[in-house]
């Protein structure tokens, strides 16, 4: 995948850098990102739109992995940015990301977060509910600001994916319902607010989706309403944002489509509907997260203890776990792994990779084939670039790992490893005079 290969020492190399050296230099666990692969993914989305000659925006969904360097990389590649909290917005602004290319999502943005977005003059706010229309319009009046908005709809399309990460079905906390008049009410309210400029419609039908059918259905439902909107409110969307959710290959069982196929299908469908309705072709926006950074990330761990349960299995423990990758515990997500320091050794045993957290559910990979594993070996777990660091936590007061970008034979530390001092830095003592370590 990407620039990964096996070097002369039999070590895993990414971006021209020996991962065993990275583990030595920066310690483990360590997230390593193949920058060239992120660039390639970004360019492939953009080039597909360019070659089809349609107006578009590709926004990186920064919830997949947000850091100053990552946001700057997204900017270098000419992406827009989707943020969903004051923290992600702050990161983007700190990184110098152009505010006019930032889109702000979320089903419960606070007044402070909305004020921060207006203050920064960001590109658009994706309004999720009636409460937000109220809060945002009164804030705009108070602050004397105008802002472009999209309305998020729930198209009632269920993507085939894990329940926890499906957001497009009818029974959803997100967006205005499309089928029962909610969206029409929202359009009317926004149209009556001179401070809000209604740009278009947004939907997101789920994550880790392998087919194009869900997007086709969702677009069909949205376009099915446009003649009503046009007639009743003289509203024709200038922007149709079909969200993210394009699936990637975590293991051999996953069978994703090449990314251009999603884009080509979306463009075909949106063009078809627009021609039929005789409306100008709207800008097509998408917001991929996982598919931009997921397979570019690899986590390096050091192997420690082992336990054999006779006739059942061998547990091999690493120095991280659900604190740096909660996806197996939360979604039963599956990953592949290999020994980065012995890539050419024959696989000779099947082991299960355990984390170090005090919880039986803290298992990273069940039944992985590896060469006979020794303490000190470096385990590389692949495809951890999305929702790995961004969902990392301090359970058991485990410090979060560092993040390194590699490209053209060079490594750059982009997020420092947390220290024990960082872990207690927000704590205050029970009594004023105690608490010094
Ligand atoms: N746009 C919206 C409105 C979203 O809610 C999401 C993801 C995306 C874009 C980006 O989706 P992507 O292209 O990354 O699939 N923590 C889960 C994934 C949750 C996704 C939530 N929304 C996981 O680890 O699988």
C-alpha cells in the first residue's frame, strides 16, 4: 500500500524511512503517516471532479484525524475542511487554514462555538436543527454578520455498515427529516432570515460504505423535493453536499471501490437529475475523512508479555491498545498486522494481539499469523490513520502516542508524545498545600 515496502534489512519501510528506526527514535506506540499516500488520495478525488469538468469542493472531514500539521497538509492539497467542534475549528484556525474553506458541522453546536465561527468568517455552517436556526440567526444579528448555510437532511437511506456509525437513516439524531415537512419548514425559516444565505443541502448517509447505491438513493430523494422547493420558496440548491463515508480496505474481507467510482457516480446522478428538472448544475461537495487518511496510517507497537491458554490461544500483548485504537472494542473493527522488524520471516504461529488496558475487551487483533513472536519485536498495525489518534484517550492514564509524518526518506514529528506531566497538568490538589509530586 502506498510507499510501504520491505527494505534490505527485512524491515518495513514507509515513505523511504525504516519503521524500526522510527520506533527506536520516537518510541512506541507510534502513529506513522505516509504523506505521499494522503496526497495521492486527495489528488485522485480532485482530479476525478476536474476531469468531469463540474464545480466541486472536496472537504477533508478532520474528525478522522485533526492536528495542525494534518490540517496544513489538507490545505497544501487544496482541500476544504469539515470541522465539528470548537476544538477542530480552533486547530484549523491555528494551522492557518483559510477560514472561507471551512465548513462547520454538528448536531449541537454551542453558542460559543457558533460565535467563534462567525468571528472567524468561516465559509459555511451546516445547520442541523430548528434550535440552531434560532441561535445562529440571533447571533448573526447581534454580531452583525452574514453567513452562508447548508441545511442537513436525513434522507432515510440506511447505508450497510455498523449501526453505531450509520447516520443517514430516518431514526437519527442528525438533520431535518426529508419526508414529513421538517425540511420545508427549515427552508422557509432560513429564507426569512436576511443574515443567513441558504446555499444548499447536505446529507451524510454513513461511514465505511462499499457501494454507490446509498449515494444514488440519497441524491434521488433530495432531488425529488427540489421542484416543490422551487415552486414554494424559489429555492434551488446551489450546493449539494453528499457527505463522506467511502469505505477502505482494512482487511482482505473489505472490498472497497476505487474512489473515482464514487465521484463519477455522484456526478452522473446529480447531472441527470439537474437536467431533468432543468435547473443549473449545483456544485457537488463531498467530505471524505477515512478514505483520505485511513490507509496512510500505521501504528507501531512494541511486543511485551505473552500468555498461552493451552489448546485455545496465545495472547501477545503490545504497549498500547484501546487507548490508541478503540475501534476493535467499539465496533469489532478488524485490522491486519505484521512484524515490522522481521517482514521476511515465515509466519509460524497464530496469535491474538492484546492491548495493555485493564479490560478483557481490549483486544486489537484476533488470530493473526506471525513469525514466532519475541518480546521487543515491533508490531505494525495497518490502516489506523482514521479515527485512531482522533479517538485516542487516556483510559488507565495511558499517555497518548506521538505522530510522525514520513515522506521522501524524511520523518517529521507532528504530534509529541504525551508525558506523565501532561496527564496531571489539568489536575488540582484536594487541598492547597498538598499535591506536589
Ligand atoms: N461528514 C459527516 C457529516 C460525518 O458525520 C462524517 C463521519 C464524515 C463526513 C466523514 O466520514 P468518513 O469519510 O470518514 O467515513 N468513529 C467511526 C466513524 C464515525 C464517522 C462519523 N461521521 C469509526 O471509527 O469508524
